[in-house]
């Protein structure tokens, strides 16, 4: 059974969101590092031509990759809010997280789920958990 939002503390909600966010940002960082290696021509032979990019071009490619990956995560998470609000029954698609033997609906415990990533906010998941320099303040 999903834990009722009225029966949770702010700290409890934050702990659940941060646990989920840490996993999401870990996946983002892993894929961003791989993409940055490819852009640098260090990985996968079919991209070896990228070795000839200038450092400015490399920085731009890495910024594009980081921004697109971040926007994808934002849009993916935001989809659960939009869809849940526009479809009957509104619980057809949701993200449930089990934490300390309780189930939580991320949409219910987050004010705006997609915005949790908040790349320019020190309280956002990227700032809290990312180990990759792109879009980390």
C-alpha cells in the first residue's frame, strides 16, 4: 500500500526523493562520462574522427550532450506529472519507490518531480549528487 502523503514528514519525503535522485544522477553521470570519452575520441573506433576537434568544439559537444541528457531526464520525470493529471484513471502511470518497507509515490511526495533535477539550483539533484563537471555549479 502506498504511504499517504499526510502521514509523512518533510524529512522523510526528502530522504526518499534524494535516494531516487542519487540513482538518477548516477545514471546520468555514467552516460555523460561515456559520451564525453567518445567526443574526445577515447572510446569506440567508429568515433575516432572526433579526436581532431578543437578544445572549444569538444566543450560545446559536451555541453550539448549534458544539456540534452539533463533535459531528457526532466521531460521523462515531468511526463509522470502531466500524464497523471490528464488521464483517467490518474494512477495508470506512476513511479513508486520502496523505502524502509514503505511504498511512496514520487509524484505525491515531490512538489514538481521533473524540477527535482534542477541543474542550476544548489538543492537540485545535479548539484547534490553529480560527479561530472558539466552543469555543476
